[in-house]
């Protein structure tokens, strides 16, 4: 037979640990959600090709006067 005595301090610490765990889960969820949205937006190849900062004639807009 084991005697298990829990002090009030254990209850407060457990509450803080649960709160901190909840905050961490929410932050990880936000970062994951932002990552998913960013990756899905990169599906457009033209937007993806502009990240290298190199002028590409095929990406520049054509005006009506030039061909």
C-alpha cells in the first residue's frame, strides 16, 4: 500500500504546465498553418521564379506598342 500525498504546490505546477503546453501547441499550429498557406501559394510557377532576383524577359509584361 502506497501513500500518495499531493501538495497544493503540485496542483498549481500542473496547471502551469498544462497552460504552457497549450500555448506551445497553439504556436506550433500557427507556424504550421502559415507554412501550409505559403507552400500552397508557391504553386504558381511565375511567382516562384521571381525569387532569384534575375531579370527574365518571359516574365516581363508586354505593352501593346511592343511585340
